[in-house]
């Protein structure tokens, strides 16, 4: 399967906790995202988000973090 992202991290070998921490880290680097309002749950390598965003731009930034 072709990948549409550059794998800068060894995502396939990360534990769920490491992957969750990475997502939170990426969120904190984007000022438009209030990471306190987004819950990140990782189970079996699958990331699930819950929470609220204030604007469509915040949602797009979150989606960008996850797809990258």
C-alpha cells in the first residue's frame, strides 16, 4: 500500500503511550490548537480523539497533525 506521508518516526514500533505522547507533543507545537481541550486515546496503535475545537481552522490543524 502506498503511503501519502513521510514517516519521520518509527510509528509501527511505538507503544500506545509513546504514540499518544507524540500526538500531544505535535499539538503543543501548533498555537492554534488548545491541547487541553482534546483527549487523545491510543489503543492497539489506533488514535482516537475526543473533545472540542473552537474553529474550523483548529479542526484542520488537528487533522493535519494526524495525517502527517
